[in-house]
C-alpha cells in the first residue's frame, strides 16, 4: 500500500483516502467541496495488505478517516457527510424527493457504472476484455440507460432544479460510460440514449469545484500511469 499524507491532514476533521483517478473518490471529493467542509487527502491505492484491510476491509478506496474511526464505501461516506454537515444540503428537504435522489445514485452505480467497469481494463488501461463480456455488458448498459431515461430530469440537474449528491455521482460516472463505450463498441451509448447528458455534463463541469476535481484527476492519472509496475 502506498500512502502519501498531504498538507494539513492532522488539522482537519476528516481525511479522504484514495486517489483522484477513482470516480468513486471524486464523487465524495466533489460533495465535500460543494459543502465547504474542511478536509485533507491521503493518496492510497487499493491493496490487500494487512495495513490497508485494517482501514478498508475490502482493500478498496475511497475511505474516510474521522476522529471516531474509519468508514468505507462511497455511499456510506456520502451519507455520513450529509448527516454530519447538513448545511448546505445536498439532499432535498422532502423525504420522497430525497428517496428519488438516492434512487438515481443507486441506479447509476448499480445498473450503469458497475457493468461498465468490466470494460475499463481494455478501454483505459491497455488490457483486454472478452467478446462474451463485451456482449453481456452492452445489453446491461442499454437496459440501464433506457431506465435512466425514465428516472432523470435534467432540469437542469439530473434530479431537478437543485444540485444534489445525485449530480456528484452522475458527473463522475456518466462520462466514463460514454468514453468506454466509444472505445469498445465504436458507439457512444450515453449519447444514443441520453443526448441531453452532454450539455448536463458540461453544465456541472463549469462549477468551480467540479473544475478542481477534474484538474486533480488529470494530475493523478499522470502519476498513476507513470508509477512503477509491480
């Protein structure tokens, strides 16, 4: 496991651990920035070392160090952040609308990002994916995107008029689906099913905190790709 402690880690209430190539890391980071929560970052790569498993039982990132202990799983971190720092809110006040917001996050991550992740090795990192896997993933993505058409609003944000945690998730996940399907299938599945998503992604990308996340992601990708291979 590689850990790099960044400036002010010991003076901020929480430390976000992981690396900025991870879309799940960036989902949490964008929420922290949008809510103006002081936090530090520690560069940690996934590992099955005992040291890592003591903090993240699956050896995954991101995880969050807090004064009371460590939490893992990005949606758990999202909920903890919202419960601990309710202002400014990134969930709607109305209970039904909050559930709709969570529904969008669950749908994007379970029915789109999770199957698309099976393509990432070939799409982004020089690996190969079997034709059988590509066929299976294409069917899952088409089904998931047809469903997202029914759930999303783009008015102008994915859940309606306000920027929410659903946008923190959608903005980091949807572009990867677009890029991966273009590279693997020669088709942009996102554009085919949700053409309005292009303008939406650009809209969120204009937010200063989204620009910060994107700039950090580019730097992290260069560092990740140039690190020594084991």
